[in-house]
C-alpha cells in the first residue's frame, strides 16, 4: 500500500505516464507486510501493441530505504554541526555575520 502522503502524487504520475507515454519515474513510500515503511524508486514504461493498446508495464522498483536513512542521518549531523559551530562562535564573542564566515560552511 502506498503511503498516504505519497499516494496522490504517485497515482497522478502513473496516470500521466499512461496517458502521455512518458516513463514513470517516482520515489515514494509503501508499507511492507509487517507495517514498516519502505522507500521505493520505480522506473517503468508502459509497453503497448501496434494499435496502442497497453499490454504491460516494463520496469524496476528499487528499495532505497537505506539511502533515505543515510540522507536523514546526514541532515541531522549537519544540523548538529551548524548548531555547535554557532554556539562556539557565540561563546567566543564572534558574530559569524561580522566575519563573513558561515558556521555551517565547510572549512577548506
């Protein structure tokens, strides 16, 4: 079952692909049988016969759940780094805006 937050967008993309013949290429969440969320990246094309009648979808659905977890972990780490850098600047009496430095930017 498609996650309720992704359902409308995913079904609309599916309908658009059926109508226009463009490939279906979407990232969305589904519920596994045990109830946990699985992130999928699905790419497919609708194969039609010579008369244009739809025959079947030809494509692949990849489980990208691990990638999504890694992206979320990275976002959380970046947020923590920015907060720590900002606190450090403040504790030293430095306003990052005055120095032109961005506490969240990478040091080179």
